[in-house]
C-alpha cells in the first residue's frame, strides 16, 4: 500500500523528507511534502478541529444548569476554550491548503468525521463532569504525544491546547471528586454516568491497531506518535486507579492490569456500534450537526460583512 500511494513522488525529495523527519526536524507549510502526508494531515487536523467545536455542545448544554455560580463560570470558560482550540486547529489545517469554509461545509454536510464520543447525550450534570475529567484526559494523552510530531503548525497548536486542557482536567477532576464524595444521590449519578460513557470512552482512542487504517503511515511520518492501542493503554494506566480510588466502579468484569503483559485486559467495545456512530448514525449525530448548521446560517451575514470591508451597510432601526 505504501509503495502504491507514493509511486508518483520524487524519490530523492521523498528520501530527504523522511530523513528530516527521522532527525526530528519540523516540516513547515512551504516545505516539500508528499501529497499523501498533506492529505492525511488535513484529514486528521480537520477531524480534530470538528471534534472541538462539536465537543463543546454536550457540555455547553450544562452551562445554564450548572450547580452554582463558580461551576457555571468555570464551565463557560472551558467550553469557550474548546471552541478556541477549534479555531487554532482550523488555522493549522488551512496552512495545508484546505479553506475553513470548505472544512465547515464538509462537517455540516456529514462528509467529515469528528470524535465518536460527542454523539452521546449528556443526560445529567455527572455526564458533564465525566467529559471534563476523563474525555479531556484522553485528549491530553493523545495531544501531548502528538505535539512532539513532525508538522510544525499542528504541533505548535497542540502545545498551546494542552496547556489549557490541563486546567480542564483539574476542573473536571474536582467536579468528579465532589460528586463521588457527596450524597448518595450524587454518587449514584456519577456512577451511572461512568457506566454510560465507559464504552464510548474506550472507542475514543480509535479502532484496535490491527484494524486501524492510517496508523502505520502516520506513525512512520511522526504525525501520530502513539498507536491507538498504546494511547488507550496509557489512559487506562493513568485513570482507572484514580477512578477506583474514589470508590467508583467500572462496568467491565474483565478489567484488570495483566501482570504478565503489563497491559490492561478489558472487554472490547462494540466496534460495529463505533462504525455506525462515526458514520452518522449515533444517538445525537443529527442533533449535533443541526446545531452547527443553524450557527453557520445565522453567522453568514457576519462572514459576508467581514469579507467585504468596503461595502456600506444600513444600520437597521430596530
Ligand atoms: N471518532 O485509521 P484510524 C477532544 C476514524 S479532541 C471518530 O485508527 P487515525 C477535546 C478515523 O478518522 C478529540 N472517528 O484513524 C475535547 C478513520 O476514518 P477515515 C479528538 C474515528 O486517524 C474534550 C477510521 O476511524 N481528538 O476530545 C475515531 O489513524 C472535551 C479508522 O481509524 C483528535 O482528533 C474516533 N474516536 O486515528 C473537546 C486527535 N477514531 O478518516 C470538548 C487527533 C478513529 O478513514 C470536550 N486525531 N476514527 O474515514 C488522532 O489522533 C487520530 O485521528 C485518532 C484516530 C487517534 C482519533
């Protein structure tokens, strides 16, 4: 497959490109790069950007219902950060030649993917706490690794994103501790949220390495610095003990650290469900895209005004 996608590339330029990556140099937008490197980066950064703006929605619905003023302020700031991350990522993807308009259009028309996990509903405040702590934790494990990757603009965006995500993680952890050490009803709410999100969370890191379509080439070119399975294992290693410490349980009897392999054993989530969800048929896909579509339509006049700075507008009286 590798030889197939690279057959039209200049072998000398390709060898120099790969040597630069091997030496740990960053590839910048004006540098030569193979077409498939560009295409893969656009795909991955664009999906990441979409995940951030769509990811703002399940938590966003809790801003008005957050328990108390401090939580409301913190959640509002977090959601705003996630949208800001999307802006950084869209800018990084634009350096590779795809316009932001095209990316947004591909998102709202269902052509581009975004993270599976944001297609599930946040029924209770505890769901929002789960996202802020554990989904952000998963994003951090992935992003810290990839910030050491090969494409300069993506790595720089990730570095900045990770700093902000570190605050989200503390906020989320605080929220979960509060619930887990609260009343019986709060503990029950938190436990039920964990049970609901466990499988989508395992899926969040992508399909198992043996069936992952893009891992091989992305790791060869240091776009992905950890495989899907390794990222999942790292997250399990860091967060399962912390969840257990709070006397919360995880809905998988098979889950344990295997002392022989040094890895976590767990029940595989339903990968058919994963495929359905990422291809548009999850519990909230339609709702999520409808929100983005409305935002796009309502904001059109602003974008048009910005693109024609010399045009004169009449200020409406009402
Ligand atoms: N969801 O060959 P692989 C966040 C697709 S940011 C949906 O293994 P790859 C912040 C994949 O695109 C979260 N689709 O793919 C936040 C491919 O489909 P395609 C997002 C998925 O690229 C927190 C097919 O399956 N983070 O959460 C998923 O090598 C809280 C085959 O898979 C990033 O995007 C999935 N989970 O590895 C915001 C990080 N997994 O395109 C708000 C950057 C796989 O061929 C609140 N991305 N697919 O049609 C990556 O690191 C990689 O793209 C992976 C997937 C690891 C996600």
